[in-house]
C-alpha cells in the first residue's frame, strides 16, 4: 500500500514537471519519450489519471491530515 502510494506520487510529480516544461518551452517530453506513438502516448497519460485516482482514494480512506487539526 505504501509502495503504491509512493509510486503514484512519483509518477504525478514526473508528469507535472513534464507538463511544466511543455508549458514553458513547448517541448513535449512525453511525445519525445514515446517517439510520437499515439497509443503509447495515451497509455502513459492514462497512468497519470490512475495515479491521481489512487491518491484521491488514499487521502479519503486513510486521512493523513487528520492529526493536523
């Protein structure tokens, strides 16, 4: 469970940095990594959605911010 959460956080951070680079310079790192292969490009983008859904579930189920009140 903890390993999955760390993996999803890392995945979303990498996708976020790639998006930031694309927004600032116009270089689409994900398209470069996939060599323009559209199905692979979409599959990697879907991993970002899965990672975000996992983290949403983790935040709701385990409430790690509960002790901050």
